[in-house]
């Protein structure tokens, strides 16, 4: 037996954050488990544990490659890093010279932890055309919470550091426990359920938790704003508001009261397909048994009415005083190393950069710091694209953007596409240059997590395979060539730089693994202190929590929340509903996949081979579909097939399709992209006015039995 | 799909019938057939029959069962532990039968009528019966498979073996062997009727035993296994041989046809074992309240 | 002493971590899972979605032990039903006899490697050295007997000390799995079973499983809890500086 050592690191198989102990023997990882001395107390999920297979995967990309055939033909040639970097440098410089820096777009996915680098890189070379999945996942929340707290984060206080746990929790369009994205938060959430009095689950599908919750509201997809408004209606009209908070710390209460009058529980019941008495009950529970918190799911952000839906929910938190109180929604103070975002916000977006942001004229909240993805696609299709060169890291826009066929066409119109990834997926296949990236067990980096009260270290456990580089290095090396003054001698120096406010070097931090502000060091009730404002108050124009948002008013949006029907629904498009009678949501996720990742990891794939769509047995019967059948799902944009699972826990008249699926094992270049990916069905024409989010979880479709898939 | 329905509905036993499990199926059947034939041959005092039954058990039954084992070279672990289980005892029965049978055959050939021969005939007979019986006991004791939990099962297996034994005796007689044809035919007739009755009672009983037992019956009569049941067990195993057997009571029948009837009987017996193994199903691990 | 496990149906979120942890712990061949997840929904008026994380029950009166013809499957003093891979002859009697279907015969096709026909990963190669699986024998969950034995040898307590506790229990993010001594009335498992009416699967088989299940509603906690637990957690990780 050779040398055996245990390395402490941090998982990033989803957004990550669980502490990890990796055992290495003779340079091989032989064991991996949770680190009991971490905030997740030694637990890990199947994704993180299966990293062992990921690291060793025979299909890992090992070398930079360039395309030699036609785009998307699948002919590749290995090249050196030097050649790759030279080509990228030359293409980018050419494009900057000819069309300006905004002609370069930088895109990312949501995993792997490259946010700070994509943004810094883009800004450093003079573009803010950053394409991220944010606008359908989390950005709307950040932006609209930002109208309350300034830096844009409000999280459920699952920790009890202020002496109280939430008494009433609402899980709104969210299965934090298995949504596969925020593993570390799931652990805390599940732990906090020990202390909860009421759990309210709002979901068109039954979940393990909804089965045992105090109240389950089986809502019609896309109508959440009506529910929130009706709950506010009940709370105000029954005098259940948090008087002190509302009077002292909110702005525009009277106008909100007026607005919600039209949303009676009865009217909301009609819209949402819920029972009026359940809406009243939910409102009362939330208003009476405080403190309470609301865990929002990104499904709400995949709807073209997301901005106002979230505004309504924020107002619901406001009238019940569930802001900054222990056990409610908190804006955590980061550790002394500061915001991780400082690493890129220190390079400001210039007016010129801002002008060049695609979609900024329309989506004033969403396309202020990043581009509006669907507008980029439309421009590419129309041939008047601002974006010419696209540098894509990790995320596969070709999969997750709405209307896959248009996206495929659009990407072909690019002048140059670079993609960095660990495997050849559909996005890599249509690129001109593909760069091999490293896995989290192979990198040194700083992990940050959504609730921002801590950072953790990713410590390199094994070396990356072949010539794969970690993302930060890729950005640093390209950055050095194009905008040298913003980049660093090497990755370690760059990490030192990011930690300098905390008086730490990377080496110190790497040993420490976690650096956090928890427990007594957290600050509750910031609005009662000088934290945001001298003498107390919120970091808003009025100094109060704005139920009536002056910021939105100035941008030309309705300052008060309202409900709007989804772009396609039995109500808004009854004609279309005759042909496509079922409600389609494309938000089904499995706990063992992370978005489009991991279908090529045998352990994880063995848990579910084929993408599944859920449908109620009664609805299925109507359409002649039996459990286990392959079924076509068709919308006006196209059709896909998935395996039908008859599930009595889902709303009748609805289809829930598995998101982001492709088949890594199927032939290049498409890898089965069009077979089952529900974005073939989604619509990129109808978008939220603030954020540009398209309807992905509330569309119309029809289903019918498909031939067996062999 | 993989997990959702797993064990919620009725799940078939697969290890002892699917894929390599067919070895076990053949072993189980030939154990019964060989044992039955030996007993019948004792009755007729047919050396041929005894030899053939010895070959069936020693070569086919023993061979297939050994071949089925994951680690055949470790089979000695089984035969040295009779106290452990019926499988071990079964292996020992087979071994003893092979030994006693061999001695008996030698004795019958060279010293017919000797006391030793009689002793070894008795010993061989007991072992042959045990070999035919034990597989039924094994199945009967499986707690998780209601379809098998019936004392009728070992009886059915033994009957079926003896039936096969009579069938083969008829064939031996026709081939000019040392068996009385009409007695063998009469035995066949009786056993065919008894066998058919036991099968019917067995199915009726299983149908009432548990929902899962019922599932097994439904699977037999209407599911994937239905063709084997109707064609194999009912048509080939019962109706055709029975028709031939009873017709031969009244008219002279071509020996070809009788051989055909015997073949049908054997196939019927195989089909019976096959289906019993195939439709044996577990109760759902967690039952869905109805 | 009798080791047992309690699975809380109101907590399990069907994340599959227990399966993955067991695979890593025992370098399981690709075609095998020792624990399994059985998910079901009841439908009807008051529907319930439940996921049963199941594994060998280490039955007190174990049918598999009864039928094993070689003595490879045996019951240890501490209740664990163990299989000696060097003795198992691969007759599969136990596989068929286990009424809970918790045993798997390791056939060749279940051991083709993680990436059949491509390469053997370093992890697999290491596994071949560190944990012996024998094609042609039968396997099942052993309650992580290796961990229990190594841990108790060091004086640690299974179910309390991580090092002596089964891997799946340690990893469960929902804390749905609890491990401990069923014979000790003060153990966490005994307490859960008596307080939450723990039940066994198919008691009518009279096998007396050592794995119990509990269920319940979420959210009865009525007083505003101010316990010192979060602070304790903090001390454990030594942060807040
Ligand atoms: S690890 Fe825990 S929560 Fe996850 S599936 Fe297993 S028992 Fe359930
Ligand atoms: S569950 Fe099955 S394998 Fe485990 S002890 Fe019980 S009978 Fe044996
Ligand atoms: S107790 Fe150990 S062997 Fe059994 S399922 Fe859990 S991890 Fe696997």
C-alpha cells in the first residue's frame, strides 16, 4: 500500500458547498465522503459522491481541439494550448478592432463556479454581453430583493443563529430538498423542518414534503402572483399585518392595499384553480405564526410574468414583517473577505459597454449587467447581430435556451465560437475551438455559495487529466493576452488577490477550508441599525422597504405588483388550447442530475435511464397513454418524446417534462438534442418585461403515444 | 422508471428461471423424472428403466445443477452440510442415489435376487423418491412467494415425476424393453388423471391464497406465461396424452402415436416446472393501499 | 447487542445518496446496488408520496440463513447477517428465499466495469485491491460490518461515532437514516421506534427485521424553539472568527 492521504475540499457537483473528505492513495481517489466538520455535517448527495466516476470518465476532454470540417460536422484536430490561445486572442482582437468589444459575448452555465471569472473577463475586455442562465434562475430574485436590501440577496434563515427558527415555511415552486442545485441549503432546510410549525407547499405536483405538510396548494402553473396578491389581501383585510414594521419601515402600504383589493381569495381561486378557503388558510398561517420564510423556486423565474410575481411575494414578506427578523428572510453579511462579486464589480460597466448590451433597451432590470440571451439569438437569426464572437464556458446554451431549433440556427451564424467543457456535448460540437476544463476535484479555487455568509476552498485532490485546465486559468491566460492589466501572473496570485481583504493568502485559506460569518457574528434587523443607512432604514430611495417601488416606477414599470396570465394558457389563448389542451411545464428535475450534466455518469444514469414526463392517470387515460409508454409531447414549436410516468400527485390536465435532457451516448454532433429536450417546445417570443424571462413552465401542449424506443 | 415501480407491484422471481436459471429448471424437472422413472422401474423390475433413470439423475440432473452453481468447484461445501437446508439434503440425495443406484445396477446385472440387491434397490428407491420430492419442498418453503406455499407442490412434483416415469416405461416397453406395456399404459392413464386433478386443485387453492398468488394464477392463465400453460401443460401435458391413453383402451394404436404421446407428456412436465418457477412472484415490498 | 436501522419516511427525499455512498464504500460492481429506493404514491383522496430506502433487514429469523446450504450466510452475534464470499457456492437459494429481494447474485454481466468495453478506471482498479467481490457468489448489504468492526475495535459506538456507522447513514442529507443498538432501550433507534411507532416490512413472514420504518407529519413543533443546537454546530466547525 502506498501513500494515503485525506484532503479536505468542497463539493461543486451542483452549486455545491458541501464539505468533502477525499482519500487519495497513490494519486488515485479511492474514497470520498462528507466532511463532518463542515456546515453540512458530513452529508453528501449522489451527485457529489459520483464525482469519482466523473473524474475518471474515459470521455473527458484532454486536449484543446480545433474544428477541421464544417461547423457541427464533428471533425476535430488536437492542437496545443498555445495555438488555441493564439487563435482566440487573434479572433477576439480582430472582432474588437472591427466591431468593438461588445461584439464579444461571454457565456456560462450555472455550475462549476466560474461566475466571477466570466464577468471579470468580459468587463476587462470591455463587454457586458454576458450570457448566463440567470434570467431564468435566480437573477430576477437577486434584482428584486436588491430593491429591498441593496446587494440583492435574501435567504431563509434556517440556522437559528438569532435564537429562532422559522415557524411557518412556504416552499413555493421549489423542492429545495431535491431540486439538485443547492445541496448545502437543502441540508439546512431539512434540518430546520424539525422546528417548523407550519409547512406550506405550493406546487402543482405532490412532493414527499407536501404529503406531510400542513397545507399543500396544488396551483395552476403561472398563476402564482394571483395567489400572493390574494394572500396579501387576506392579511391586510383581516388586520393580520405586522403593524409596527409596516408603519415604520415600509413605503406605499396604502397603495398596495388598494391594489390587492381586486384579488379576493374567490377571484384568485378561479385563476389559480385552488380553493378560496385554502388561500385564506395559507395567508393566516403565514401572518399569524411568525417568523416565517419563503423558499422560492426558479420555476417562478421561468415565467414571462416573473418580475411581478416575485414583487408580489416580496410584498407578502413585507406586510408580515418577515424581513431581517431571526427565522425570516435575511440578507447575510459576508465574511471579511467581502463579496465575491467585488472581484468583477471593481471593473465598472462603462456607458459604452452598457449601450452595447443586447436587450438592454427592452429588459431594463434583466439586461443591465448581462445580455438578454433570447435577444442575442433573435439578432443572430436576423443577421443584425451585435455579438460576433462567443466564448462559452460550461453551460450549454444550445440546450437550455428556449426554442432549440432557433438557437441551433442562430449559433451557426456566429463568426467564432469557443467552448470550454469537460465533455463533448452539443454545445462543444458546434464550436470552432474546444478547450478541456477541469473538475472540482482537480482545481484550487474559492467557492462561494448563494447565501454568501461563507466561502470555502476547493482544494486540488488530483491533477486534471491530459492538458485540462481549470476555468480560472483559462480566463487568466486569455485575459492576460487581451487585457493584461486586469489579470495575474498565475492562478495562485489571483486567488490571493481575491482573499486580500480578509488578510489571508490562498495557502492560508486552503488549509482553513472554510471562512465564514455565522452565529453571533451575523447581524439581524439591519434596518434598525446604521448598517444600511445612518440612523436606520433600508438602502432604497425612500429609505424604507418599498412595497411601492419607486425604482421600478422610474424605469417605467408598474411600481405595484399585479397578476398576468401566461403567454399561452387555457385562459389567455383559448383558441390555441383547443389544439393544445394540456398545460406544459418543462421544469422536472431529478435529484441525481444537475441540469444537463451527469447523464453520462453510469452510477447516476442507472437511477433513471430515459427522460420522464409526468402526467395524471386520468389525463393519460384520456390520451391513451399508459405508464412506461414513450409519449410525444407537441407544442406549436415542435415535438419531443419522453417516457410517461403516471403520477396521481400531479395536477390534472398538465404535463411535466424533464428539463435539459440530451443523450451523451448518442452520435455527435447532436447527441440526441432534439429527441427529448423540452426546449424544442418552448417559446422565446413572449418574455417578462423586466427580466426577459420566457415562459418555460407554463405553456400549452398535446400528448400522444409514441412508438417504442429501442 | 427503474425505481418507481420496483417492488410496488408483484415482482417475479427471476434468478431460478431466467437466463442461466434454465439450468435449474431442467435440473428440477429431471430430478423428478429420473426419480419417478426409477420408482416405476422398480415396480416393473426393469433394468433398462433403472439404468436410464440413473443416467438422467447422474448426468442431466446432477450436471445441470452443478453447471448452474456460480462456483461449481465449491459444491463439496454443500454436500458436507446436510443440517443446513433442503438444497444440501437434495444434493446429498442425488449423490447417494448415484452411489446406491450404481451398486444396485451392478448387483441386479450380476447377482439378481440377492439380498444385497434388494437392500440397494430399497435404498435407491428411497433416494429416488427423495430426489423427486425435495425440489417441491424447497419451493414450498419460500416465504416470499405465496404461489409456492402449498403442501400440494411437492406432491404435484412427485406425481408428475412418476407420470413421466410411466411414460418412459411405455417407451421402453415399445422399444422391446423389459416392461409390461399394458400395465405401463394403465399407470400412465391413472397418473395423467391424478396429475390433472392436482393441477386444477393447486391453481384453485393458489387463487385463494393471496393477491399475489392470484396474480400468479392470472399470469398463468392470461399473461405472458399463458401460451406455455395452455399449450404446454394443458394440451401437450394432459389433453393429448390422455386422449391417446384412453383411445388405446379401446382400439389398437400405432406405436408411433404412443411415443408421440409420451413425448408430449415429457414436454408437459417440463412446461409445468417452467411455469411454476416462472410465475412465482413476491408480494410487493411496500404495498399500495387500495 | 443487535444493530438496527430506522428509516424516516417523512424525511427521505429520494436523493439516492445512500446508494452512491454504498457503492463507494464497497466498490460495488456497476450492476449491483445493495440498498435500493422504492418510491411510491398512494393516490386517492389523501395521497402520500413516500420513498423507502431499503436494504438487507438483517432479519433476526432470517430465511436466507435458514436455506444457505454451505454456511456462507450466517448470523453474527450482533445480528448482522453476513456472507462469506469464500464459502458461497452461488446456488442462489438465498436470493430466491429472501422475501424482501435484498440479495443479488453477482453474475459476470453485472461486473463489466463502469464503462463496459472502454477502460477500467483508476477507482475500479483500486477497488479490486481494496474490496473483494467474487463473480459467481451472492451479495447484499452487510450493515457496513467492516466499519462497525473497525470502529468498535477502537471503542467507538456505531450510530453515534461516524467512523463506526454505516456509510449510507453518514451521508444522508435528510438525516432520514438512524443507526444503533435495538437491544439498548436508550439508543436513538429504540427511542424512535417506540415514540414514532416504528414498523417492519412484512411482519407476517416472522423474520423480525432489524430495519424499521417510521413516518409522520412535518410541523408539530409548537413552542418557538430556542435551543442551543445551532451554537453547538458552530463550535464543532470552529468558525465565526
Ligand atoms: S440518502 Fe437519505 S434522503 Fe437520500 S434517498 Fe437515501 S435515505 Fe432518502
Ligand atoms: S432481508 Fe433478506 S437477505 Fe437480509 S437477512 Fe432478511 S432474508 Fe436475509
Ligand atoms: S448499511 Fe452499509 S452496506 Fe448496507 S446499504 Fe448502507 S452503506 Fe450499504
